[in-house]
C-alpha cells in the first residue's frame, strides 16, 4: 500500500521540531557562559562604600517630551543617590543627539531639577555609542583632574562601559542600577553578549 504523500507532512514536522530543539540547545550553550561572564563583570562593587572622583552615567533612550526613558531614569536615580551620599562630587552625563533631543542635556536637566547644581555636572554631548561615551568623555574628565569613576548602568551593560573607560585611562567601580527582570532582560543580555566581542574588535559602534 502506498502512503508516501500522507507521511511526508509528519516527517517534515519531525525535522522542524528537531531543528528547533537543536537551535534552542545551541542558543542556551552560547548564552549560559555569556550570561555568567556578564553577571560577574557587572557585579556591584560599592558594598565597601567606595568613592571616586565622579559618577559616570552613559545615555539611553529619551522620550519625545524630553523625559528620560525608564532605563535611563533608573541610571539617573542611582547616580543622584550616590551624589547625595557624597560618594563623588561630580556627575558626568554622556550622550549625543538622537532626533530632536540631546541625551546629555535631558540628563542634566533631570539632575538640576532634583537639586544637583550645574557646576557639579559635566556634559559630553557628541557620543552615539558606548565606546564614544568613554572616548569623548575621558578628555573632559581628565581636564578636571578626574581619574576614577563610579559607573552607573544596568548590570548587563556595565562590563562594556567598564572596558571602554579603562581603555580611555579612567579607573572604574561598578554600580548597577535597576534593570528589567527576567525574562525581559534576556534580549538585552543576548545583545551585550554579541557586542562584547565586537567591542574587542573595535566595531561595536556600528551595531548599537
């Protein structure tokens, strides 16, 4: 009895399932060590009351009404708390223009509205990537005698910020701010896992 045409769809489905399972396994095998590395490299280092010459805040999404997005607001809130605790006298805000808004200006306005004086804020307003956050900010920082920074970002982003600033000659202390919970954090972690080797190759800015 000939039943070939009837069994082909089942065979195709089995192959598709095997392919999906294989892809999931490969993805998990790739992600697991990357997540572990990011977590360790982005761990909080402020438990001993660390102080530094400044607090460094890289930019992130800004809403049309000139308000920080949720991720950027979390960074700013943590930076403000550190400044209020006198952990550093200055706050460096770094981020260029995207559309009609300049990230560093939005950040500076947010901080000033909460009591941080203009003289305590250093703005870097040209950068468009994490690498540029560091390379464009470092000369401004060094001109003010800044040699160390408490870096504030989500834990999965901190490793790349840290490497970029250290490459630019600034010593760093990790300060993770509030980030998205799992599993919402997974796309960000996957993205950073891809960008870390691209950063090492010097081409990460093309993919941010």
